[in-house]
């Protein structure tokens, strides 16, 4: 049977979560707001605008629309500066064998990312052609944990949500997958991603038998 395999991008396929963090840290520092890796977990998976709001809430500050636009631009310019020279080496360990296995099995693959920079990243890393559907921050209006991005991906693959599996490194993304009625697979710290149906510290710990098992599962 066909299942839809929906991948988040940042922190799942590519090692770009660290660049988002560095760029947000600079903004927080400029605003005099303490911003640690712990705080950063709340930003993972959520949109750029929502991320800034979370940082501002953290520092209990308000700003004009103009200031906010400026900080969003600064953050993105800084983030993009880390991406100028990226190539396939940015793909996280263990990801390619899983993508290749899905290709061999002819299982549909989709991207479900909040990022507006998703397409150039997939192009630079040379994997854009592996995706049957791409849904990114330009296609949706609701940030994760809203399930919109994954529901749109399922629709593009012509599959029911319950036939989709989502790979996510963020709390918000796992929640979005669960709300969508999909199988959630956490990639990262199991304590942070405790709401996931399955968890792996990274893709090197996931073998192809796990994928085969998901395909065999009959509906309850
Ligand atoms: C992903 C990342 C977030 C990022 C968001 C928006 O979900 O996990 O850290 O803020 O996308 O990305 P963008 O590239 O559009 O700023
Ligand atoms: Mg992510």
C-alpha cells in the first residue's frame, strides 16, 4: 500500500536548525533578551513571524510594525548568509539511505516545512527531485502546531492523513502531525519530543526495517 512520507526540513533533512538559532540569537542579543538553546526549542518548526513574537514575549517587549519588519529582515539576511555555500554535506547523517529506500519502494515523499527558504535549500543540496510534493512557508498561512502544512502535503500526494507519516524535530511539528491524524516520528531528544508516536535520536538510528514496518501496518 502507498503511504505518504512527509519530512520537515530544518533539523530533519538538513543541519540548518543551528543557523536559525545563531541568527535569532543575534536579534535577541540586540534586544537585550536572554535566549538559550532551551528557549530555542519553542522556536523550532514555527514561522519566522511567530518566532519573533515568541522572542519578544520572552523579553516582555513590544515594538512597532516597522521595527518588527526590520528585525525579520535582519534575521533572514543573516540566516541566508550561512547558506550561501551549502551543498549536499549539509544533509544530516542517515537521511539519504532512508530517502533512497523510499524511492526504491516507490513510496510518495513530501516536504512539510514552515520555511520560506525551503526550495533553494533543497536545490543547493541536490535533493529537490526526490520530492513528489513540496509544501513550505510560502504555501500556508498557519504556523505549526496548526496541521495546515501537513494536511496540504497529504492532499498534494492524494493520500488520507491517516496514511501519512511525518518526520519532525520540533515539538510544534509533532503536535501538528498528531492533530492532523498522521503518524508522528520524532527525530531528536525524546524528552522534548515525548508526544511523538515513535522517536529516534537521528536517522542513523532508524533502519529500513522501521519503514517496512510502517508500510505493513494495517488500519485498526
Ligand atoms: C522552520 C524552522 C524555524 C524557522 C521556520 C521559518 O520551521 O524550524 O526555525 O523559523 O522554518 O523559516 P524561514 O526560513 O522562512 O525563516
Ligand atoms: Mg525542523
